[in-house]
């Protein structure tokens, strides 16, 4: 595999001193962009990252990166090294995933990825029951808003809002979630009391230069956007702080007695909630019990996720 890369041949005998940790660190630095971010990703100090990169260059005998205005720029040898690191990472990850996929033990770790909005749903109480029932399974929750890469085994399972999941993943549609416009009760009261003298504002969820077409599907298409918060949990907190109004999943906002619904409930196609896993994990016993548990939970609690019907109070 190494022979196809022109510069790797120049590394000579030093290649046998390389190990996967060196390549993994180098790959993390390039993908993170800075030593500080790479250190955070790997759980080590940024000075350790810088020192180990310098050591790696000493070992291979060639510069792998150049520093230009604070950024790391790959040399030609560095690009070859990065390609190898990514191929090895893919192979190691696939091997790990297939090994995990064969496990029939109801013990060990499950990494479940879901958006932060889910912490404001009945799922948290349900997961408490799961952990008590399967006490030998350690559940790790990933609540980042970025999508976990199941191919890279960043998670074993993902609860994901999507209209059409990737075809190669094993998926089960759990529920079609409802959304509506919400604001704090105090903010909503100003709608009614001040009438045309009050100008409501949106809490946006997309970059400032992104399309605002989503407003056309609400009762307030002309309301300005006061700010942008990518996190659904952050948007709900901003609503409660009377920053403005936001479109939120009903399972988040409806039970909160500080919020009031200002529109009818919609069921956008991209708010279908799926549980997804990689095909290599189809036979893993502990992953399967969590899939079955989640399916049962969403079936029993579907109404709360679908949202209420009926007219909005005027």
C-alpha cells in the first residue's frame, strides 16, 4: 500500500519506526486545522501535539507541513502521509466496527448520538429505565449538533431528523415530529395587547446569508430575524428569555409552561425521526436491545412527538 505514494519511499528505513498513534495525531492536526483544536479532540495539550508533530518529521526525515500565517499547509510528502493515514484509519475503524458487530453480550458500551433537542423530550426518562434494566450496558450520549459519522464509528446508534437517511445505513423510522412557532407567554401577550404597534422578531437557526424561505411557511413571514442560534435547545432558551419567537419541535416546547404556541402544528418531511446504525452492527446484541427499546418508547409516546391538534388560542 505504501509503494503507491511517491514520497513515502523517501522515508526509507525510518518508516518502521512509525506507529498508528503518530499517523492518527498527524491526521487529527490536519483535519482540525490548529494544534489547539487537535489537542482538544485527542484529549492532550496543544504543546504535546506540536512536539509530537516535530518528532514525526524527525523520524521520517522530511517536512510534512509548513506554517503560513498561523495555518498548517501540507507539503507534497505530507499529502502522501495524510492519504496513508486516512486509509489506515478507515481499515482500523472498519475492523473495530465489525468486531463490535459480532458481540452477543449485553455488556459493554453503546454510543448514542442525538441532537441536543432530545434532552427536552420524554426520551431522557426512558433512557433512565433502559440503564436500570440493562445495568451492564454503559450508555454514552453524544449531544453534539454535528452529525455523527456512523461509517467512522463515531457512534453505534444515531437518533437523527432526516427526510431520507443514507441508503447504506440500517434505519427505522420512529415518528414524524411536529413543529410550531413558540414564544414566551409574556412575549405572546405583547402580540395581543400591543397589536400592530408591536413588531415580533425571529430567532433564526441558519447563517445570516442563508435562505429565509422558511419564514414564508409561518404566520409571520415579514418579521425580522434578531439573531441566529444553531442549537434547538439554545433557541428554546432564547425564547424563554423573550429574545423573540422560534420554530421548535412540539415535544420540546409544548410541555414547557413558560412557552406559548403561536401557530398550528406542521409536520415537515425533514422532521422525521429515525434510529440509524451501520450494517456492520446489525448483529450486535446490546445495540439491538436499545433499538427495540427506542422503538417501543416512540410507539407508546407518539402523540407527544407528533404534537397537538386544534386551533391556537387568539
